[in-house]
C-alpha cells in the first residue's frame, strides 16, 4: 500500500485527491494539510511514502516545506511530487534542485496523477521528456561555464554520458535502445551515478547535468 500525504491550501483539491487515491486498491491518504508548515508536521508524524505538495501556499510555501523535509535525515525515504497550475512553473527547477521527485499539473487526468504517485513511490522520478527539455532550455542558458564541478571526477566517462542522456528526459529503456545495450545496464550506470553524486533520485541527476553543463557526445 502506497501511503500518501496531501498538502494544498485548496479544500476542493484536497478532497478530490483524497477521493481519487482512496478509491484505488494500492494507495491511501494518511493525512491532509492546508499550508506548508502543517504539511511538514504531517509528514514528520505520518512518514508517508509520497507527498503531493502544492507550490504556492500560505504561512510556508511548498518550496520551503520541501527543503525542510528533504534536509531531515529521518525523512530520507519520503518522495515529494510538487503540484502546479502551469506546465512550466517558474519554481520547477528550484524544486527539483531541492529534492522534489517531479511534478504534476493540478488538472492532470486522474490516471496520470495515479501514475505519478506509483512511479515516484517506486523510486523513480516523474519528468516527461517535453517538460525536461523545456526546463533545461530555460535554465541552462544561465549555467556558468568554466572549471567543471569536482563531483564530475567521481563519475566514469560512461556514467557521465548516461547522466547526460538522463537529462534529455528519456527513460532507461529509451536510452538503452539509443546505445544498443540492455535496460539493466543503464539502470546500473544510473544507480552508480546517483550514489556517487548523492542524488535522491533521477530528477536530481537532471539538475546536476544542467548545472554541470553535461551534454551528449
């Protein structure tokens, strides 16, 4: 059973999410909160598998709440999906950098939202190729060039290449098809890169690639 916490200042949104999630056999809502501060307290109390977190909220916004949760060693296993009204919210990149596992639109079809919860609960990240490319295009222009960050030295040449592929938004299967290797091989390289870079999930690999200027050969 996937345990989900819902943090959103709109009562109708919370009710809709609870109704949807509680109607499924493999998901349940363990609590709701109407602002970021209450959301952090809820997460610490219930330790959910996944948090659906609105970005804009009173008292403490979703980004501040995200940072509190991801910086708490006791909450390492909690995965956070940011809820946004716009497909390319100005805060998306910051949310990914601070440890969000992805984001979904509030008006997404029910099956997409359920898929988001299941994907993130399984340890993956939720970044569609189109959105990932747009995030990169928007923010990589301001990425400083010069001396590569020291973290790059921890990666093998192959791992750097794979991280660059991850930053295109492609899945392991898609990368494997491009490189004519097995998906298991790609999963191994991605897993090793995450360990070496101390990345919580795949989403943070995308952020690292953008900030490091990693590109495909």
